[in-house]
C-alpha cells in the first residue's frame, strides 16, 4: 500500500529516467520484459491450471453453478401465465403427441405392456440428455460476454446447464412416478435404485455436454446441426418403440444392429430406468455395464477435453 | 488486410526483448525499466497482440446469401464472414505497485480489449501479460439476469465474482445500502430505471477487494450523489488494490484519479507519461 503522492513522484522519476535512457541504443545486458517479470515472480495472466487444481477451482464455484442453474430455471417461464407449471406441461405434451402418433396411429405399442409408461419413461430420460447436451453446446458461445468479463473455470457453464436440466428432470420424475403408479405398476424396492440411475446419467450428461461445449465454442455451425443429430439419436434410442421388436423382428435386420443401438448411451439409460420402473426386475447385466462405462468414460474424457482448451475460450 | 500483414511482418522483424522499438509513433518512450526505488512491478505487458475473430462481418461484395455461400464453397474459399480484427498491435509497458493508470483513446482504439487482456480474459495472439495476483475487471453485468429480482441478482453476481456464501451474507446489506435502491431490491431488474440498474451493478461489482483492479467506464453512471459516492469507493479500492487501471472518456476523472496516462491509438501506444503532458497532447490531437 503506497501513498498516491509517492506514486506520483515515482512516475515522474520514471519519466525522467526514460528521457535519458532513450537517447542511446540499448545498454548491453538489459533484461527483457519477460525476464523482469520472472525476477519479480509475476505469472502469465493466462495460464491453464493443472487438472487437479482446475477441478478444485470448479468445486469452489459450486455455489455459482447452483445459483446460476436455479436462476435460469426461474427466469425461463417468468413471463408466462402458467409459470413453473410449464416445467411439467412441456414433457407431458410431448409425450401425449408421441403417444398419439406412435402408440395409436403407427401401432408401435404392439407387444409392449403398459405403453404409456414405456413411452413417457423413454421421453423423460432422453429429454434430459438431449437438453443437457444442447445447452452445453451453446454454453460457451452463448455466454461470451460473461467469459470476457469474469474469472471462473469455464467448465462451470456447461455444468450449470446440466444442473439446470437435472432440476427440471426431478420435477418430471415426480410426474413420471405418478403416472407409473396410475398405470398400476407395483412399487418395488428396485425404486431405490432410481437415484443411482440418475447419477450415472448425470455423469454422462456432464461429460458429453463438456465435449459439446468445446466443439460448439469453436465450430459455430454445430448449433444448426444439433437438432438433426438429436432427432437421429432420438429415433435410434428406442424412445417410442422396442428396438428388439422393430429392428430385428419387423425390419429383419441382423441382431448386431439392435445390439449396437442398445449400447448407445441414451438407449442404455432408458433401458435402465424402464427395467426399474416398469419391468420390475433388476437392470440386466449389459445395461449396468453400458451405463457405468458411459458415465465414467464420458465424464473423464469430457472433463479432460474441455480443460485442454480452457485458456482459449472467449477468443473465437 | 494489406495493412494487417504489413503490421505483422513489421512485428516479426522486431526483437522480442526490446520494447522500445515496438512503438515507433511514440513521441516519448514509455518506461521500459523501473528505476530501483519505484514500486515493484505488478503488471508487465510484453509486446502484446490481440486478434479478435468477428463473425458476420461481410462486406458489400460478399453478401451473405445462400447462393454466394455455395459459390464460395465450390471455389474453396474460406468463410469471409469470419474476419480477424487486430485490436492490439504490440503494446508493452510495466505498471508498478501504487500506480493508477488511466487509459485514453478514441472509440475502437483497443482500450477495453487491453483491459480484458490484462485481466487474462482474452488470450494473447502473440506476446504475454505477466501479473502479480489475479487482476479483476470491475464489471459483473454479464452474469446478471434482467428477469431476476435485485436480491437474487446480488447473490448471483457475488457468486459469479467468486465470493463464498459467508462473504455474500456479510456484504449483502452493504450492497443494498450503497446502491440506494431500497425496496426495489425485491423487484425484477427489468423494472428498474437505467440509473437504478447501473447503481446496483456498480454496488455488486465493487463489493469485492482486488489486487489489480481494472475499471472500464464505470464512473459515468447514476445521479450526482451516486457519482460522488462511487468516486469515493473507487478511491478506497485504489488504496486497497496494488494497481488500478481506469478507462474513461471523461478526462477530468482521469486527471483526478491517475498518476500516469497511456494513450492508445489504433491498437498501439501513442504516448505514455504523466497525466498533464499526455492529456494536453491528447486534447491537441
């Protein structure tokens, strides 16, 4: 803490000194600015922290992530008459349309007991992943002004979008469980595994939205392509039909096509939840393995991949 | 474009360790070396270049319709909508503990860009910025949401600046008092007058203490009473912070607050020195 007066004197002294030093060429042995900075222990303003300390910084910002996510959800429907009710109505209306289209008109429900519960489970689980990923993809490119004004680990933004969707999903899950009970599915102890299913899916969503956040930050065309990718994914994940029935039995494709479709993360998480809620048996072994693998693998890769470009967000 | 390539080749020809040659237009060389008795360096900017990528900046000749886009793809041309703007072209200086540095220059001369680069928010294209501690930009506007109440925005803004829940609790009343918005704190910010919004934003932004403080045009807000209050707070923050950078178009503020002025012109330092000299030259230009 130095006095302003002395600072002024310093500046004047510096000014005089410069006036003299500028007369001749550089004195030999004059240190460069980088060496000067090193001598006083100054660090580069932009330097990517190590992976562990990055994770620690992110953890310190957990309040921001949570508050930001909640605020986003609060403001989302703030100018509508029904307000927060839309959080429940939107997925229900979607499910109703798909039920009409696929269940009644196209007859996808044949061979599936309790088609409404089957469909709505698939819709809600898939919507969670879809919205997290879409939100993550624009989390950097859509918040450039914040990135250019404030310091925080950039991963907080895609993370906040996933947390925001998780908060929405918890409301949807309450609706879903109500519906499943309405369709006379028995309550079993398996329901205790629901948080595990959500945890695994959340890990996957965080990882995938981190990957998409970095891709979306530098490739702006992604946001135009994303709806098509998401729709393809929706159809490939057996949200409103049974993959086994349609792909192998009806279309006559070989079994491995169905197996690959089942192993895609969205289908695996949907199957996990359906096993718990509707089928009433513990998730099959391959479902467990696929869900755990995608959760751990995607989270680790996504975090690492996002971190690698940490210092470059905000430029493009 | 031609200017830009010329600029770059010009830069490459220079020796990186010699800051004096970089600013040829400077009538008075900037302080490259601190004399021993001066405060210790807190910010070292070494031959900094910042290049922005701007999207959608097509000229008349390349109108952005679909047919043209297809044609470009067939001709294998790059995307003309993406332009690079060379905002800072080789700036070097050393700031010391206790300095309050005013940055002046016309619109688009790179003042805000330079501040963001010092804050470590814009990656340098070339060169480097070395700092002691974490420089922070006084500005939290981007994190706030118009539809939220003032209360929620205070909490959100404080968290965005990296405060802990305990710190937020301790500062909350102070922020409300300082902003002087009274019971409006329970209303959404979209209902505020522009002055009230500016006051709340300044109150939130200035609630945190900083090592190196960067202020970008924050003073010209609110009524006279609030201007006086905010100037006092800036002075207090300057006493706490090691170094203050201030961007303002209001030259009186610079003259009152700063002990050194850097004049930026088209991304280069045109002049660097004590306020009287630089401001006089700036006014003549």
